[in-house]
C-alpha cells in the first residue's frame, strides 16, 4: 500500500495579477510597474516566475520593449 505524498513545497499555481485586477491595457509609460517584471540584468522575467497568463505576458513584453525604446527602462542595468 502506497502512501500519498503531501505537497510540502507549496507548489500552488500563481494567478495572473493583471487578470485579477481586470487590466485591459498594460501601459508602457508606467515604468515602476514594468520594473517588477524585469530582472537585475534587464531581461524580461518569464511566465513561470511572474505568474502572468500567456495573453498578458505577451502584452507585457511589448510594453517593456516600447518603454526601453523611448528610454523609460534601461536595456541593461549596471
């Protein structure tokens, strides 16, 4: 008889913060919010780390790239 393993690691699914807040458009001008989704090397953090859904992750990537292009976010952090 096998014993079931208990989930001790806390591997709960993250919920998308944009879906919870019912965000329609991710604004590229909000650099403080976008900074949370960029790591210390200036790279966009992946979905598995941030917990965003696929739809909002794509919109987030576009917004980060736009903010970089007009120099609201750095391409690389020093």
